[in-house]
């Protein structure tokens, strides 16, 4: 049957989202689906040099072909393409010592640009027999990115960064699993992934960097070249790095669930992963860059990681409405390389991270299936936890943070108190800290809170649907979310803290009953909260700055949909 949808969604900040989807049979055994969406929006930051920054502009399309070749053999081909352009990622900048004024005003002479093209293909093939299902999943991605940013995000002619990235990858998974509902249900398979990643990164420091470094404050912002003041001064500093990372990943896995009885079952799994990475890296730096700790060097390196990651779960189902479980699992994240500029060859690589987790949980329904409640308590241990930290001139880089522990609980519920009404919510608590994180003789972060780890999170919302007449219906939704403040640096500097957030979103709509159309008014961040959600130190070598980002301000709009 032919089906489709047309979407028009507009709002303040010149927001516009247009979309369309159509799907249906092409023959008795072949069906297709195609969708496209285009989104544009002005930035939330007003630029004193004109216009706004942090704009949004992208177009994405996706197509699928499903072919039932036989009663047992099915193919699903998916292709997607996304093109993104804008002015890059910009922040509010202030002098260190100045308070955070939570302003959406910036002064950036050239906000820069971003151009991204992302193409993905996948083929899913499944073959069913009486006892088994065989599955093949093939994936391909081609990603090209180009960025230019005024990375001091200020009126200064200080730091401009240039990044070009080209990534090509493909993957293959073969899987076999048991068919039917048996006492023993299992799945096993193998996986391979290959990636080629080429990156060019450049940090260009302008004349104001030179004047700031030598304390010649009268010339900052004057437009004068440093060489005009002193022939021995460079007019700027160029640091750039070219890198190629080649990755090959292999894995074999198996998972099985055995039902001892109607109430008790056990699930066990095991995965063996191998990740091999090779790096060719060359950094060039002007002689003056040595004053900031950047030197030319060439690095050829490789990193091989492998890990066994088991899972074990004991499940108890005393009734159809209750499932209680105890779970043990080990997770693994491969190590790798930073491909931006670096002050040292030893800082380019970072190690693999492992996570051991213990969880006790309950999934349940109550009150004649009108109330669903899920809850879990957890304890997690990190080894060589990977951390992202901001380095002046180089941007965000990965490193390892020793061991860490996170423990707490989480719960969520959904309740249907009366017909056409739903109330939902969640609550989470996490006590997360570094158990052992010694950087050097002068910096010990042991016992500090983990970065970006709020202690409390919560949400609460309600949704209702009703009919005005036999042909006209209405709907309403409101939801509230809360997130505790959290530290942004491992040393738990009290200045670098993200604010707690309380965000309310709402939606009110009308729709034709069985006629396919609907219109809705929406608003996000109704109370216009202006919380800081990111904050980091100076990107500049020469100026004591800091940079921050705020949550999106209150936005509103209207959405129209027609389905057939």
C-alpha cells in the first residue's frame, strides 16, 4: 500500500524544517521507501560584527529497497546522504577574572564555516531455515569534513584553526542464531571493520598573539604587523599536523539464554575483540612556536588492543508482570591516537579503556498493565578511563585517567491513570569519582568527581489525547527534565562547573481523526533558562581568556503534517 508524509515545521530564529516521505510496493516482492529533510536556523548567538553564529543548515536523504527474494531469503538495501554547512561551533569568550554573564552576545569578526558530506550504505541479508537464521550485514561510509574557525572566539586576531578530514570505512558482520522459542536460544557471529582516516589540522596565530606574548598591548587590535614594529618578530605562528590512521578491528561473539524453568533463566555471552591501529603523523611548527611548547616531529606508531568481554545475567520471572535480574558485564573501548597538533609525541596516543559493571534490576507492570515501573542499582569500575581535556591551541584531546568508580540507581515509570492520559517520569542518582588519577608529582585528582557526571537527574511529564468531535481530535504534551550541576575539569576547579538545568518543553495540537492531517504548536525551554553547559580555559597561547556555551534559549513554532 502506498504511504507518505509531508512535514512543514517553522519557528523563531528563522527556523524551518521541511520533510517528505513516500513508501510502497514496487512489485509483488519489492518495496521501496525514500525520505528527505531540509533544516535551516539562524544562530542563537548575536554577533556584534553582524548576523548570528552557530547557524544550522543541512539536507539529508535516505532510501531503502526491501526485496523478498524467496519465502526464506530477504534483502534490505539502505542508502543515506547528509550535507551540512554553517559557521562552525562558536563560544562566548570572556577575560579570566570576569564573571560569567550568561550572554548570548559575541564579537567574532569571522565565525568561519563548516562543510560536511556524509554518505552511508548498508546491505542486510537474512536467510531463515526451520532451526536457524543466518544474517549478513555489510556497511560502508564515506565522510568528508572541512572546518575553519576563529578559535579564540573574540575580536582579537589571535587563533584560527583549519581542519580537513576524510574518512572511509566498511564493515562486515555474519551472524547465526537459533530459530523458534526453545529452552536454549543462542546467537553467534564474527565482525570486521576497516577505516582509513586522513586529517590535516592547522593552528594559525595572528599578529595579536605576537603582541600579547611580548606585552606590547598598545598594538593589540591596531592592525599593525609585528614585523613593522620589530623586524625580528614574526607576523604570526603556523603549527600544522598531517596524519593518517588505519584501523582494522576484528571480533567474534556468542550469546545464549537457557530457561531452567518458567521462572528462572540464565544469559551468558562472550566477545573477543582485536583492534589494530597504525599512525603516520608529521607536525610542522614555526620556530617561534617553541615558546608555547610546540615543536616539529614525525611519529610512526601502532597500537594493538585485544580484550575478552563476558556478560552473565540471572533472570527471575515470578509472574508475567515481573522480571528481576542480576547482571555482570565487561565493556571495552579501544585505544587510539589524537590527530590534532600536540606539544609532545608522547601525548598523541591513548590507551584502551575497560569497564566492569554490576547491576541489580527490576522490570514490572502493575494495576492491570496500566503502570510500568523499571528500576536498577549499579556499580561500575573503570580502568584507564578515557578523558577528553582541552589543550590551548590544540583543542580537545583524549588521555587516560587511571581508575574510576560510579555507583547509584535509576528508575523510570509510565502510568495510564485514565483513558487517553499518560504520566511518565524518571529518577537517577550517580556517585562517580576518580579512584586513582595521579597526573604528575603536583597534580593528583584521586577522590575528585568525574567530569560531566551529574549526581541527580530527573524527568516528569504528561500526555493526553481527546476528541472534540467525531472528526477532530486534540493532543497535549508537557515534559520537565532536571540535571544536576557537574564538574568540567578533573581537578574539580569550582569555576569550571556546568549549571544545574531545569528544562520544560510543551506541545499542543489538533488533528483530523482518520484524515491524516495534524497541526501542533510547540515550545522548548519554556522558562528561557540560560544555563552554562560547557566551559573551558583559554584556547589562546597569549591571552587569559575562557570560553563557554549556554543551553539553547526559549524557542517556539508550529508544525504541520499530512499523512496518507
